[in-house]
């Protein structure tokens, strides 16, 4: 998965690297994608990330609008960096 998606290797290059067929590489990638999709359906990590981003944006807006202390803005920025 790392070679295919992050390092932009072709199926043939990965197959040569591991001395397996291109079909074996393809099947492994598709099987792993399906597993990751299944995990995401159960854990909802991306949905939770989007909700956190939305709430952080709302917090920043409130801080700027109401002129709240800079410490709150710094805390929000630290929370954003954790993402």
C-alpha cells in the first residue's frame, strides 16, 4: 500500500520488488482497501475529524468576534496542530 500510494510505484514495480505477480499485488491492494473502508465505517474517524475541524472553526470565530483572551486562541491553535 505504501509503495503504491505514497511512493507512486506501479503494480509491475511492486511485483518485481517482491517477486510476485502483478495480479497478486493488485489483489492485495484491493483487499487492503476493502479492510480499511470497513474499519472506517465502524470507527467513523474521518467524520469525527470533520466535526472537530468544524467546531474548532466555530471556536476561532467566537474568540475573534467577542475579543476573548489570546490564551484561548492559542489553545485552539494547539488543538488544530494535533490534527
